[in-house]
């Protein structure tokens, strides 16, 4: 199972690098404005120790999440090749998005609904997140209870973020 996860991760890295190359080749750049997007309900498993992405923990991050699960229950879990940072009450943890899961500590349900989003780089993440929260407060009159910073692989050993704040749940 570990080898399959490693191969799937490597395959996705190659696909994302190719996609990034094609976007650059055809002149499609990441959005710099703020936008809304509907997301269905998502279930994530929070890391018990990892707070921010690094080259080391992203290279084989799914292993970290499978290691959190009791060996007898690992077959009950499967993950998308998506990682991110979930922040609630000033506590941030890396997460993996579950495709298949069973109840356990560390699972969080992200409600379906409309999210205010922005794309950014590692360098602009703090500034863009602050602006996104400000827009949520001023334009949508809400105090975000959590934020999502989805990691978007932008090339080999490089990543950007799609920041998300729930503004209207179903």
C-alpha cells in the first residue's frame, strides 16, 4: 500500500508539472483577484504534528496520514492527492482530503457552499490571506471561523496556494 501511494504521488507531481508548463506555454497565469467558488462537502484528516508544508513533508505527505491510522483500519481510508493548511482559532495543521474514511479523531468536515477564494504564492500568502479575511468581514459581514490554504503544486519542488473562506454554506 505504501509503494502504491508513493507511485500515485509521483504520478500526480508529473501531471501537475506538465499542467503548469502548459499553462505557462499558453499564457494562462494564476488569478490575482478574489473570486467565489462553490465546493461540495469535503472531509479532511488533520495532521497531529505538521503545521506548514516543507519539501520534506510534502514529498511523501500521504505516508504521514496513513501512519496516523491504526493498521487494522488503513484499508478503510483513501486520500485525494490534495494537501493544505486548515486554520481554526489560530491553530494551523496540514491536512489531507479523504475520499474514503471512517470515524476517527482528527477528521473535520468542510461544509459545502460558496467560498471566497484567492490564489497566491508562498511569498504573498500572509498578505493575501489578510486581505481575504478583510473582504469577508467588509463585503460579506462575517467573521471567518476557519480558513483553508489548499496547496497547489506549481512545478517540481514548488507550490502556490488557493486560499478559501466559507461565505455561504448550504
